[in-house]
C-alpha cells in the first residue's frame, strides 16, 4: 500500500508570514494538530504542530502574558526544512521515517508542491484496518517451526471451518530463533473449535489461553 491511498488530501496550510494566532485559530476551526508552512510557490518550507505552539504559549491566564507572542510570524518558530514524503512512498517506509526521526507527521509533496499530509494517527488507523481489529473477530497466536509450507498447513484448518481470515502477521519468537509466531485474525467470535483442531494437528496455540477454559 502506498501513501497516496491513506494521506489526507484536504491539507490546511499557512504562509511563513502568518502568525501564531493564525495557527491557533486554524487548528481550532479545522480540529487539526499539524500545519505545513508553504511559500507562494507551493514549496513546503516548514511545519508547525500543536506541541510547538504549546511550548511557546502561557500555560494559564495567570502566567506572564506576552501578547506579542500571538503576533509572532510562524517563520520564527516553525521547524524549517521538514522531512517530506512522496505519494508513491510505501506506508511501511513512511512509518519507519516517523519512528526513526521521532516526528508526528510528514507533508507529502510531488512536483515541488504540497499534495497531502500523513500523521502517526493515520498510520495507526491504517494498521488497525489492515489487521481487521476494527471488525468483530478473534485473534489466534500460534508458535510454529520456521519452515516452508507451514503457513499453508495452518490456513487449511481455517478453510476446513469456513472461517474468513482477516489478516495474518508473522514475527520472530522470543523463545528460540528457529520458531515464528503466526498471528491470525479470523472473523469469528468463538474460535474454540478451530483451536481444538489446530492442536490436534500438533500446532502450539499460544493465544487465546484463558484461565478456567479447557482448550486441550
């Protein structure tokens, strides 16, 4: 999946000459937390976040209120030359960029012009949708030996139960290097019969493992 499929294309931006007050008003009106700063040519030259504004504004009405702060041009406080992405970037690449750089958003640019924006919230919701966690379902974690064909063997059990598999994630086991954890999200509320058949075929089902419930 590429960023163009999930980015917010209705981007609200401001110019470097706009003020802190302008940014506050725009964030409140549009219910946003990130504003790209764009020159007249369309080039992204900075970014302002709600966190940036919070750091420069008084915390309470009793604080030393400097009204000139609200008239400060954004070019004086914005993060300059921010990292940018391209609509054809892969989602996992953008997620890694946000994680490694410890930033919360990425302006998306093509042809030198701002065309969208992606935030950590967008990526988190996309992950939820991709895994099917937003649908009524059950998650079954299985520890398997890392060998060819093992995933096919597992899915045969789900096929036998006519269970709709929403997602399959595979990640390393902390127990040993030769094992993997296969996490299957299936569109069924009671997966006990599937778990029973998985165990009959010798699979090590780790989850669900509920106290007082016999899954053997």
